[in-house]
C-alpha cells in the first residue's frame, strides 16, 4: 500500500513556513523532518507515524487512539502510529503534526 497523498498534502499545508523542513521517503511512506529530525510521516500501511517525547508516549497511547509503533515485535517508545480514521480531519491531523513538530524542534539539529 502506498502512503496517502491527501494526508501528505495536509501535513505540507500544516507545516507551510516551518523553517528547515525537508521531506524524505522512508518507512514506506513520506517523512517530514525539522532540522533533520523526523516529526511525522505518512505510513505505507495507512495513517501516520508521529515522533513524540518518549516521556509522553505512554500517556498518549493510553489516552488517545494512537498506539506504539512496533519494530521487530517491540514497542518503540517515542514513536506512535495513528490510524487513517483518526487523522481524517484537518483538526485531527493538526494535533499530531503539532506534537511531532514540537518534539523534533526540541532535539539538536542533524546535519
């Protein structure tokens, strides 16, 4: 499954004007990086992946429809998967894009 172009376009609109923003194909989708740090990505499996503060990821997984991204059967703290149905509106998508962007901006720039 290819990533959802409409979701990618929605992310682009929300991040318009964000300094030091780049896009890169990864994880079977399209990642949006701030100063070289991934903030959010469209997923080739549908929905999005969001990078959040690992200290907040347990709470977010418990209180929202997000779940931990899994890699080789292991939950990745700080990385959340949000299904397509939960980012279907601009408001829903903006919540996650804001969280991911805020965390990416808090990290040292990668060059």
